[in-house]
């Protein structure tokens, strides 16, 4: 029985790399990665960030403060029962976001860090 999620295939998915798409398509949305995440700003958390990709909402995912709040500890990977590289997907989204003119480092993170 295949539990892979159906990924909507809008135009936005073209910007994603195959590894991120694979991670999203295999994610069952169990929530364990989100529960394990120690990021300071977890809205959306790793689980819901992957869900945004599953829904084809890549622009929304690229605006997520989580991709900049992630500390790279890979607790999400350790918690994943399917051993998906959630942290890698977050890093790849961060790199993609940094290339986007309108997206880069979100104001909420700047406010949080400068406090």
C-alpha cells in the first residue's frame, strides 16, 4: 500500500529540485518532524512546510520564517518514520528563497533577531 501524498502539479513546482519534490511526495504528514523541531519560529513547522509543497504553494513555503529559523539540527530527520530528508528540503528552500528578489530574509526574523 502506497502512502505517498499526491502533489498538485501547478507551475510553481517547476522551481523545486527533485529531492525536495521526492521528500514532499513521500511525506505522510504524521507530524513527527514538526514535534521534534526546536526552531525558534516554527510557523509553519516542518510538517506544514512540507504540506505547502504538497499543495503546490511554493511561494508561500519560500516566505515561511521556518526556513530561516531552522538551526539544521536534523531532529526532524531523526523523527521521521520514513527517514525523509526534511532538513535538506528546508535548506534547499532556503537557498531558493535567497535567490528570489522579493522573498529573502523575512521581516519577522529580522524583528526577532534585533528585538
